[in-house]
């Protein structure tokens, strides 16, 4: 579906998921992430860029595991994460839209938990490439975890945390030869409905990841 058609559906409140492709498992236990792979940091920064053309090939499970760990995994004792959050609220949830279903990343268990047995990729943004790229990430802030943060500051604090996660994804993608782009032009209401979010949960950003089309 092209961008204008999706935008028109969004304006009418009719942007909906597609049926899932394949069977969605209730839980996917991810393999141990490879913490020794990839390029040196400065080389990864030099290669960091946004790309909007993706092949449809799925990421192998080990690579998906390392991607999610780099994005917002647990990297030390005590439950500390690879991206910061104000007062260690850890208010961001990372959702993964795959052809077979939408999952929430459980960092403590390093696993994916099914939240919707449908293909939500088309709902994660108005751009046409999100429909067929192998995965789209959605960053959601849970304000219920931010009780110690003044209400007026919660969205900006959570957005800063989501930005740090997105940059982790950018650097991982650059290091692994993947393509990625962060997206804020999204139908947040449609995404919230498709994921079954409650009133305390706020959709912030989406990010597409996959293999570059020219390789």
C-alpha cells in the first residue's frame, strides 16, 4: 500500500493490521546475544545513517537477539540496561512487529512475549516500506512507572530514553551491515489500538530495521 493511501486510511481511523503470516508462538526465547561481535565504536559511528530501502529477508534469530539486547537489554547486575532512563524508571517498552505477530521484548528474560497475533508492520508508519521490511520496532512509554517524575516532564524524559534506544539500534545496524530509520510520522492511536495499550502507555516512535536493498 502506498504512502498516500495509508495516510488517507489513518485520517479516517481505518489503518488496520493485516493477517499474520505464519504461526505466532506465545513466547520466543532468544539465544544469548553475541557481545563480542561488530565493529569498533568509532567505525560504527562513522557508518551510522538512515536508510529507507529494505529487503524482505528476515533477520536470523541470533542477530535479532543481539539487536534487541543492544537496543535495551540488561547489561549488568542489578538490572541496568543498555540505554538510560530518568530515576531508573525503565519506562520504555520495545515492541517488535514481525510478519507472524507483534511481540513485547522482555529484557529480564531476554525473550519475546506475544501481544497480537497479526501483522502490525503496516500500522507502524505511513511510509510504504514499513509494510514489507522484516521488522518494525515501536517504543512505548509506560507512565505508570514514572510516578516519581513530575507529570509535565514525563513525555520529554521518556522521549530522551527512546532516543537513546534508537541510537543503540542505529549503531548496531551500522556495525552489522543492516539498514534502519527512526520514524515519528506515525498514527499513534492506530498503533496503540493494535497493540492493546492502556491509557498509561504512550507510543513515542517507530524504527524499521532490515537488510539494505542494494546488497
